[in-house]
């Protein structure tokens, strides 16, 4: 599977949207024994105009950019249904290739499927990027959960702009990120994340594969991985090396990002 994500060409109308979230998606309302209580998710206010400037999906426009993510979503969900999977890692060979934006928009697109709810996790604990993309001030997240004795529900938030999507930010940067991603507490958290209803997808925004061992350490805990590469920048040998390092991980495909010409 190779898929092209094209840049947004036109800015959209600028305005603020305040949040008044009282609805908890049906797919997130059932708590299994030892699972996560998604009814405690905090609502958050986001700046729609800023999100649009960053090319984050905020509405249901039918432009080519939005449709590219919907097509990618459909292809991945087909593979997930065929294999009974529910967890996906989004990574890249190197830095700056657009994996975090891809993870966010893919999660938003999946959450708009009526049958699905999505949990998006910033697992790039060495350099958390997700909050910056969303324009959210630094707040506690996964790194703090792994370091402290606090319930995971304290760190979750959602926005009505994003459908049935819950977000777990990365929180404080961790120098020992690889060890924390491979810790028993993280393994237990992943198991708890999966104790939700059927048709529930977990997307992890992982660090790049080649600079650190983080992605390699964590990849056995997910069902599959999606690799993001940058058009005209990512060397073929880097992609081949990233796939080789991921070893037995199921690779659902690659996203060709930042395309400079029409494909």
C-alpha cells in the first residue's frame, strides 16, 4: 500500500470554536475490568483556524487532502478487519518526515467512521510532538503517567472537532524513553487500552525508527505499523533499513508525504 498525502492549497474560514462536551461515544463508554474509564475524559478547547493552518482535519470538506486521508483510513481498516487488529504504530525512518501530522489526521479520519472510536497516543516520549501540532500548551501525559502513581484518566482529553477521538499526550520528555516504553507499566497500560469495546482503534505516534531504539522496543506491542516517508527526501536505503529493523512487525504500508508534484 502506497498512498500520497497532498498539501492543503487554500486556507479556510478563520474562527474559534468553544467546546461543551458532554457526549461520550458509545464505543468508549463500556469499561472492562482493569480497563480505562473513558467517561472521565476532559473536554478541551482548540483553535480551529490554527489547526487548519497546520493542515489538521477539522471538518468534513471533500477536498483532495481530506479524501486522501479517508482513502488511507479505508485501506487500513480493511486490513484491520481482515486480521482482527486494533492497534497501529505510525513511524518514519528519520525525523521531520511528517509522521505526527499523519497520525493525527488518520486518527481524526478513523474517528469519523460511525462504527469506530479512536485513542491517539503520543508515544514519542523523548520528543513529544502532538501537543505542539494541536496548539495545546504543555500538559501532563504518558511520560508523567509512567513516572508517577496517577490514574491514566487524568491525562486524557478530547475535542468535539475530532469526532469520537480521545487523545493521550506525551507529557514530560523522558531521557530513558526506550526503557519506559518497554516497562511492565507500559505493557499493562497497552493491555488496558485494548479492554474497550469492539471497533476501537489505538494509534501510537512513535519516534522515528533509525535515530533511537524506541520504535523497535515498542513495536512488538502493536498489531501493525504504518511508515511515513518524505517525497524526494527519504533515501530508499533508510526506508529499507527501517523495515528491516521493525522485523516481525506487520507493515500495512507507506505514506508518501509532502509530495511536491501531482501524482
